[in-house]
C-alpha cells in the first residue's frame, strides 16, 4: 500500500489504526434468503429474552459425523515454554452422531449419540426430551430446517405431544441457535484435543465431557434484541457510497 500510494509505511499503518482497518483479516458471511427471516428472528429472540411462563426453551441440533481420529504418533505433552504438540496426520476410526438439547435457562443439556442420522433418530430424541422435561411444562424447541425435522413421522409425533412447539431458524442462520455455541465448546476444548482409537472411545470421551458440563452448567446469555440484529444486518446491506454496485 505504501509503495502504491507513495506514502511511508508508518503513515499507512497510522491511517489503518485510526480507522480500525485490518486488511490482513477476512471473514465469510451468508445472508438468509428466507422470506420469513424477520418474523423468525423476532420469534426466536423473543423466546430467549422473554421466555413464556410454565415452559422450557430448548435449543436442539445434531452434530453429525463426528470422527474418531487417532494421531499417527503419540501426542507430546505440554512442557514449560513448549505447547502440546500432535502430528498433523491421523487415522480415521469411524463416526458417531450427537443429538443435543440445550436448556436456555439452566445451561443443562440432554444428549444422545447414535450410529445413524435420520428422522427416526430425531423422533427418538424428541421422546427422550419429553421423558426428561417435567410433564407440567410446555416445551419450545428452537431448531434448524433439516429435512429430518419435518417428515410426516415427526408431524404425527407432534400431534401426539401437543405441549411441544417447534420454532425453526431462518435458512443459513444457525447463529440463532444457542446449542451451536455449546457444540463449539465441545469441539474446540475437547474433541480436537483428544485422540480416539475407536468409536467406542469417542462416545465415552464425549459422555465424560457432557457429565462434567452438566455438573457445572454455564448458560449462554443472549443480549441483542431483534431490532438490534435487524438494524445491524440492514447496515451491511446498504449500498456502499461510490461503490458502483
């Protein structure tokens, strides 16, 4: 930039800092084309900020195809001045699928691991939630638009369990589902740091993490209102001055 403009590198750096510019960083995004985007944002954020009485709000999703990975050499442990080290290559030893329902109020999670990922497994997981949540409470479920969540068998199950209400996130808007934040904690702090020689080892390891989490749950607190989210997205969508687009 300095060479292109005839300015000194110090001047360019000073301008970048003054305007908060970080050209070395790049992020991705995806705007939702969902025609009901605004209504769905208001609905789900309303559940987070003002949950209904005599009800629980559960954020539900599946983390599918979790791989049991074993490194090709033993992990070198943490030492003074040296980080934990592991080989870049690994051996695949199978996969499992994790279903999770995060109680927004308490941070507790209900989970189940299955070898397959179908509507049948999702129906069984809903039944597990139904057995776990006290019978006098309504259940509001926040979930995505996966085809396994909308099959005729799921619709029939919902008719038989009228205390359940499903709230679908807009297309490409998984950031609205708080259980995704819990999945990120599990992945970065546990799964990626482990080695698993079999699916059985992986399942046992994940269960250890879940037990530890539920012993001391940490609920994720939603702060932004629906209007704040929509105003922020509107700002991104505004035409940039003199951009020609």
